[in-house]
C-alpha cells in the first residue's frame, strides 16, 4: 500500500512542480495580496493532492489545478461578503485592534509586485477596476492562457458567458487604458 502512496506522491509532485510559479502568479492576480495568494496556492495544492485520485490521466492537469484555485478564490470572496469588513474586539473600536480582510491593492505589496513582474501600473489599475466577473474571465483566458471551455469549467458558467465576459472585459480594459494614456498625455502637455 505505501508503494502506491509513494508513487502517487511522486506523480503529483512531477506534475505540480512546473506549475508552482504560474499557480502563485494566478493566485496573486486574483487576490492582489501576497499572503492571501500564498494561502490560496497552498490550499489549492492540498485540495488537489487530496483529490488527485479523481484527476483523469490524459486530461489537462493545469486546467484542473487552476479550476481548484479559482473555486477556492470564489469561496473566499463569498465568505468575506458574509462577514463584516471590521469587527471590533471586546467592544473596542480602535482600528488597530480590529480585524481587516486582506488588502486588495497591489500597491500595498511592492515585494510581490517585483517578484511577479506584474503589469505596467496603468494596465494593472485598469484590470483591478474591472467588475469581478469580467476581471476573472480576462485573467483566466488572457493571462493564464486557459481555453474558454477551461475557464467556463473553472467558473461553473457556460462557455458563451465566458466569451462574452472576456470580450466585454477586453473592451473595458481598452477604454480604461486609452483614457489613462490620454490623461497622461494631457498632463505632460500642460507641464511642457
């Protein structure tokens, strides 16, 4: 029995090893905070290992792993919506002693931004400003190179909905980036 467990573990490790960095990068793009991304990555690996016997050999392991990551992220978001952002401890409303859900601003974690080589600031802020459903679809399809079907499976929505969200998300991104560049040019012209 232990031979099969060791074999299973080696197989899992071989399949996961090349996906560690992309998995963390995806978690960071979703969560936009290093600690949360680390937790998501670890939880994804634990969940994947526990369910590795359910993985169908010959299918896309990367998509399977990223689907687990996406579902964990969505579950975390749903749990955070159900609880208050800050909860005073012992009736004390001092903000230093209150619990905060992890920050969602990339700027709050410059170390992770450097390590990941994230997008240029204007593009990252445009991506962050997208409504969540469009942001997720764009991240999965355009940044994580998932197919529309893989993204649909990960988000538990029809493939047509993913196509629509990606298309609309891209259009919003173009509009926001164009507007940001226009503002930058206007500011530069005024400064000259």
